[in-house]
C-alpha cells in the first residue's frame, strides 16, 4: 500500500519532526497564478476577486461552501488544448472530472468532443445538445440499457473494456441494425507515478484488456470478425495527475507494436490511437505541470517516431484532458467556523464543508493550497489543518498549510484547484447538502448547478 490506513481514517494528529514542513511563503496574501484560475486576484481592500466579483459578494448571494468556477479560464484552457493538437487530432474532454449542461455547451462552442462513462453523463451530454457523433462512451461495466441508449443515439465511439463487452455491444448494435464504431481499451503494463488508486495501466486493476499474454490481440481479432462493430482504434490510459511523459512513451511503443501485429496478421491498419488523459495540474506551488502545446508536441513526436519505426501510417491521435481543463478553473469557498490551537502540534481550522464536497484528501491523501480570501493579514503564519464539519476523523480538506495567525470565525478561506472531481465525487455524508457550482465571467455570476436543499434529500427518502 502507498500509505497506511486505519478503519477510522488517517491519523489526524501526527507529531512530525521539527523542520518537516516547508517554510511558509514569504507573503501569505499572494496568490500563485500557477494554482489559481486566470482571473483571480485581490481588490484594493485585499478581498479575493474572480471574474471581477469579490468572494464576499459571492458568499453573501450564494452562501458557503460553494464551488466558484471561472468560465473564461475554462474556455481558455479548452481552446488551448484544441489549438495545441490542431485539426489532425481529437480532444475529448473527460466528463468524469466535472460535468454539467453548461459545461457541455461550452465544450460544444469551443470545438471539443466529450468522453462520458455512465448513462447519467450520456444523458447530460445529449440533453445539453452535444452532437452524439462527438461523444465517446467509456466504462468497465456498461449495462445493456446504457449500451443500447448510446448506440441508438449514434455516439461516435464506444470504448470496449472486456471480452464480454465486445460481444454485448456487437449484439446490441446488430439487433438495432447498426454498425457501432469502437475502440478497444488495453492495459499496457505501464504504471504511472501516481497514487495506486488512480494508476490505470498496470495489469492488476479493473480497466481494459491486458496486452500481456496476447489477450489484447485476441480481443481485436474477435472484434474484427463481428458485423455489428467497426474497430477504429486502440485506447490506452495510464493514470492520473501525471507530470512525467516517459510513461506515455512506453505506452505508445507498446500500442504501436500491437497495431503492427494487427496489420501483419489481419491486413488492417487501424486509423486511431487514443492515449487517454491524466495530465497533472498544480495543486500547490511545488507542482510543475506542462502546457498543452508541450504535451501535444511530445505525444505527436512519440507516436510518429514509433509508427515510422514500425512502418505504419501515423494514426489519428486522441487525448482526453479533464482535470487539466477544469481543475484549475475553480476554487471552493468556505466560511471558518472554529479555530482550535493545539499546543506543540498545529491549529485546526473547521469550515462549513468538508469531505462531502472534497473527498480527495481522505481518499488519495491529496495536497491542496489554501488562502485567507475575505481580507489580507500581516499576522505571523500559523501551521493549520483545514478540516470539515463531518463526524469523521479523516474529514480533512487541506492536510497542512500556513494561514495568518489572526484567522477567526467568520473569515472566508478559499481552496484552489477544486474544479476536477470535487463536485463529481461529492456526497451527502451526514446528510450534508452538496454545494452549488457558481460560474463567474466578466463581472456576472450565475448558478450552473444549484445547492441541494433538505427537500431534495427528503424527496428521495420514501419512508
């Protein structure tokens, strides 16, 4: 295991050696542009602003906690990925990172495709007007009902994840009188340098068909023989929050090797290769993610070089950035409820949200930054742990950070880089209501996903 675990959650009062923590930033009021959305800054009074609106205004109108999403930043990042890969490649936004009908419309307008992995995500995409032919349908255990809905809608591709699914999709497509375009997801034996729960290309995990032992080649052989399927390519995804491109190089080498074997055995050159997503973002100032144009250049060169060596025509490349687009565009705004100093350890800062709106710290031991947002302060820094309101010792939002020593109940604090997976993985633990997503652009704010109400909770409880 990559970290120790306990049934009650991570230990929450570890006493670590002096000097373990990095020194606090010289200026706790500074907002690192690498971590925050593009339009985030501070006004003349020191209040954090986004899209021309202060967080105090947002808190007053929409309450806290709330996910605040910078629409202009989202569109800029989507456009950067589209431009970096050009018209000879496909960019599929990974909807699992965060999906709403507003986001679907932005993607459509910016010319990106969309990757979904459930019937609910597919329904969201179709209801918001995303053309079905620009949708890819993923998932390791798609139900027959989900597959039928996708085939009927005319999705551009279904990514096949198992031998059973090859037959299942072929049968459903044929029964509907259609020939479904598909890719076959393989696991290439590359383990990305990331948390074990989000590394997805080593053999011992649930996704894909292993390249080892000829299983992937057999899957392609079977799929090519079925009338209900049109095999258009191979899909490979090696993990999430990746900064090192070397894993993609090894993966591309093995995928191209499979394409060569397919050509030699079946006389078919598959026209597409999907290298997945998983590119990392900056959660803290120590993270150093690559820009889209750097990633596009590197991946294109890797695939081209491997295909030239194998004497294959270079296939059309697809990528699936999700976190890399939406992650940096949002922050979560909280109100401080209690400040509890523990002598010799740290200060616990409790906020009005927690693991129900950000499970990633508890689940992945993820690291986040945090800033005092409703004002600036010249007070001495204090080591804090930002925790939530849930009845759970592992309810941690930011494990260790520095905030001004005069932090007090009623202050607003903001945790950046929460656009990806936080709302998607949010829960009603302790019957806490899930926060809204508020989109901000050019001095205007609007709710794109409303805050849950107690009526919403009780409506599902049929007694």
